[in-house]
C-alpha cells in the first residue's frame, strides 16, 4: 500500500442541483416539528474499514469481530479477488462490502477509460458477489483525480479518503461526501493511540473512520500486532452502550439522510404537518432515522400507515417513503449544533522543532521536538524499518505525506534557518517520488527526487535553507507539492539566526 494523497476538489454540480430544495439551516433556532437523533441515538459513531481484501481479514478480522458482534466495511479490489464464497458469506452475515477499484493503481497511471472501468467494473462484480448494491468506495492510495471522482460521484453516495486536518466529523459539519477523512492504523502505534482515538471521538460526539490494512500474520501493508488489535476490539465492546459501531455506508447514509430531512421545509395546515423529500437515485434502501417528535394526541404516519414509537417521543422514519405526516405535533425550537471551537493558535516563537506525524521527543543533544502541529492536510505514517542517519535516527521514523500539504509556523521578525529531515522508506526506484518544496511561496527545491538524493532507501537526508524571513502574516509557511507519487517530510526545524 502506498501513501495516499488527499486532493480537495469541487463538488459535483448535478448532485448539488438535485438537492437545491434542501436549503442550509439557519444559525439560530427556529420552531420545528421533529428532531433527528444524531448517530442513531448514540453519543458518537465509529466505523472500522479494511482495505485491499487481505486474506487475514477473512481469517482473523471477521471471526474476531463476529465474536464481539461488531460489523465493519471491507473495501475489495476487483482483480484479483480470491475466496469469493467467503466474502459472500461475510456480506450475508452483515459485514459491508465496498469498492476499492479494479486494479488499485495510482491515478497517474489511469486513462480516462480506466477511471470509468476502475469504478464501474468493480461495482458490478462486487454487487454480484454481495447480492446487494455496493455504493461506497475507498480511493487507492487516497489519490483523487477529477476523472476518477466523476465516476465515483455517479456510482457511490460517499467515498472514504485519508487523514485530513479534521478526522472527527461532528453533526453540524458539512463534509465532502466524496472524500471523508479517516485515520490509518500503523504497525508501530501502541494500543493507547487507538484508545485515544475512541475517547476523543466520544468527547466530541463525532464520527471517526479507521483505515485498517493488515493484522499480524500478514505480509501486507502495516500489520497491527494481533494482541493490540484484539485489545482494541475489546475496548470498542466496552463502549458499545454509547458508541455506534457500524459500517461506513450505514453511518454515512444515516447522517446524510438526517441532513436532508432536517432541511426540508415542513408544510403545516391546521393540526397536520407534512414533509416531502426526494431521495437521490444513488443511495441505499432501508435507511431508517430516529426522530424525536412530541405532541398531545400525536399521530405519525408514512404512506398512510401508522408509525409506532420506538420509545417515548422517538419514532422511526423510513427514508425510502419520501414522506412524513404528523398530526398534533408540537413545534419546538430546533436544537442547533454549536459552532466548532476555533483551534488554539500556535504561539509565535524563535525556535520550532516538529516531528511530522510523531509525538513529543528529545534528540541526542537534549533538544525537545514537539508533536506534529501547524500542518494543513496530508496524512501520517510510522515505519519500523532500520534508518541510517548521522544522528537521531528516530526522527526519521515518522512522517507527514500527501499530494499537497503545508506547515505554517508563527515566528517573530528576524532571519531564520529551516532544516528539513527526510528518509525514503517506500519507493524503490529513483523517479518514483518527485516533489517541490516552497517556503513563503518561493520554490526552494524543485523536482526533488528523495531516493536519488539520499542514495538509498532508509537513509536519513537533511536539507537546510537559510535567509528565510516571515511573511506578512508573521509566519514561515512550508509547502510540499508532488508531481510524482506523494511529497513527504519527517521532521522540521526552524531556528532564528539573526
């Protein structure tokens, strides 16, 4: 598995036109006849997603999840796909099958015709296998091209991307449904990392997605130690009373339908309130929302049939019905999701030492290196490969990577030196990773071939740039943009020299 690249692209115009009737909710409360319960009535949601169809998913992941009554999403590659009958049984047991394209190639390798077949051909095969529509996709390497995205939008109602600046999706957000963020598991991550992901998800009342590849016993990408994986599943079980653990498509469909329904303008005539909506053609069937509805003598119907409460004041609303009728419903102030708190701005300081993708640490000279911060976009990775470096090899074991990502570090006025640390731990041939580095908009290194410059894989490389001054915002901004594969950096040091 190569490193993905989150590429932000505009939304599909036809789809926006389809939903023009669903106008954005105002930022102040208004009276409404119902309120959809976020995350199916749970405090937060989490989806376990698995990539590539690794046989160990059938041998370990699914059996262990089934022991704990957990369900997830398995993104399968169309060619080659083995053990079809077992994947079919997995789908029948409630595990979700998703599209991971036909050949799992980089977007740079695809023609226009390929972009179509990678999505459409795989969907057809997987729907035959699963016996049901396959309407979700995960991008190989999390690389998105306009042509590929066009076919994803035509065939899927949501798609999973990689790590982004916000990996916890709260109910009030308006996400890019064709590039939902995820957090990737890594071999080197301790159990506490995954536990913290769950705890943070619950504390924010959010939805987070985990991108899982291999498990110990597999030779595939970034296997999680089995004991950590099982301990993590057990922790999820402990949290099941407050955490909705469900497949990617199930949570996404609920949330997307919730947003549609709450933006429909109810029509009231006397004691009767009627809502109508249009469900997009590419959307799962059978989605049922939980809605809080109050009223003395309340009668709830869909399609002329009575809807009975699941619990006091909570009713199931079938999205497929595209209609909801309420009699004697009490109109109450809607519950507006609070605005997300603005991130705490970084302090202006003369020295920055940052471990890209890593946690706090100290180097051999006793200098502190801070956890990853000040970034925009990109994803993270950790390697356990042996790194050769002049000093402090551990600084080269973590990284931030992506097609286009950046750092913005506030500094006082003055002249600075920027030192960047790199190590090539993935590509095996020169020319397979090429990128540019810009500081405050000026290209300081162009067509940088990391492997060629380092001379070998797993070898630390430093690049130093002097005479750097802060921009008009009082920041040193470092941008990494790739022309081949993805850009990456392992650590960043900014020192004031004058």
